[in-house]
C-alpha cells in the first residue's frame, strides 16, 4: 500500500511539470533544442547553472524555422502549465560567421522580448498562462534579418517564498528572422547565467500573500522598437 501511494505521488508530481518541445508548424525537437528534461519534465532550479540558458542536452536542433519580424512565434508546452508563475521570452542574434545549429548563446547577447504580468486575486498573484498549452510571443519588427535563438521561459513560483524555490522551464528554438527593418539595435543585453540571482524579488516571492505589492519580474526590461 505504501509503495503504491509513493508511486502515485511521484506520478502526480511529474505530471505537474512540463516542457516546451516545439513551435507551431514544426514537430517536437525539430527546431527546438532537446532539453535535459525531455523525458522527466523536471525544472532548472539553479540560476547560476549553464542549464538556465537553454537547458539543452548537447548541440543544437536539426532544423531552423522561418519567422517574420513584427509577427509572432507560437510555442506549445507538453503538457499544459499546471504551476502559477511568470512567462518571459528572450532572443539572441547569432554572430556573423557562427552557425545557429551549434552556437551556444554564451555571453551578454540576450534581450527580453516579452514579459507577462499577473493579476491580483485574493491577496495574491494570478497569471493567465496557468493551465494553458499554447503561447503566441512576439518577434520585434525592428530586428535585423538573420539567425537567432528564441528562448521561452516559464518560472513556476508556487514554492518560491524563499530563494532557490523558483522552478524554471526553458527551451530555445533556432529561427531565421526576415522582413525586419534593422532600424534599432537591441539593448539591455544579459547573459545566462548572470541575468538572475536567486534572491531577486521576482524569483523569491510569496505569490499567495503579496502584501499588495506589484510583481517585479526578474531580468531586464522588455526591448522596445
């Protein structure tokens, strides 16, 4: 009986976790780099680890998706997001002479292109992404044409009342951006690891008792064209 109970408990915990294996129009792990949790669905919890960048196993994906500047990238999670928390998205331009399929995305090259914000509910925070499995995220219209990594991040905050309790679910897609004006160079560039500290207010927070304080996301502000 005890063994059956533990098995059921572990199964329920695993089912509450998730991955981001694809963007619309592609198959699982075709343009998204396969993540270390592709079977376990488990999160990254150490913001100082290189896993916080793309959480990838090794190397890149086999294909590259074409996306339009000024359009969007629709990510799909497997299964849905069963934890409350903040979703953000970052992009990084592949340097000249580098291959998007092998470039590791190291250094201060990432700029934030999306950040959601919660609503206040019963003294806490509530995000509309909870329970969803499809997420349309923007591609800035002023980007220069070229290859980029597009990084989605959902940080589950249900156990984040003290530093180290935040759970990160991350994937990076290989994309080629076309149709952009190239009129503005992204600013507020950050590195992963380096962009976050475990003690950041947006990562060490009691989302069920906020004291009326607005949510303060981790990382830089969103790049605006």
